[in-house]
C-alpha cells in the first residue's frame, strides 16, 4: 500500500531551524517525484520544494537558500531542512508523490499521493 507519513512539525522561534521527514512505503523513491507543499489558514496550497526521480530540485523563490530537500533511498525518507524560519512559513506541510521517472519536477501538478500533513508554527 502506497503511503507517505510526515513528521517533525513543531513550534519554533523566528530564525530557527526545523527538519521535516516524509517516510514513504509502497514505491521506489528513484521512480517518483516528491514535493513538499504547504497551506496556511485562509490561503491556497503552494509548492515549497520538490525533487525529481533524477535528483534535480526546485524551490519556491521565497524559500530558496533557506530550505533544502533531500532523499535517503535506503531508509525511504525524504527530508525538508528548513532554516531562518519566519512567521510566513507557518502552515501545514504535506509531502506528496508522483509516480513517474522525470528529469524535472514542478511545484504545481503531477502529485497523486499525499501525506496527512504536519503543523509548522513560527512564532515568538
């Protein structure tokens, strides 16, 4: 059964760091695009970062240089390392998978399977 489970959400102070994990099962990370998305109250869901099956990455402009996506094939985990967090990063964060082998990933479409999400709150 294909499954994605996020963990690592927390309350952090502005300027702090946090690492989210997405543990996957039922598919091969080398054959999938993985994306991190977030949704704040009253806002539309937005793509944060993604990594393609080929290992190329994309980032939302506002997180470029602060966030880093990576994957661990052996442990079947995708990470989102977040640094220099600010209150606008507060949201529910979801990881998602698109089962395809692609050179590039995008932050909009192509993700068919979703985790349930974790809360990240950045506040003093």
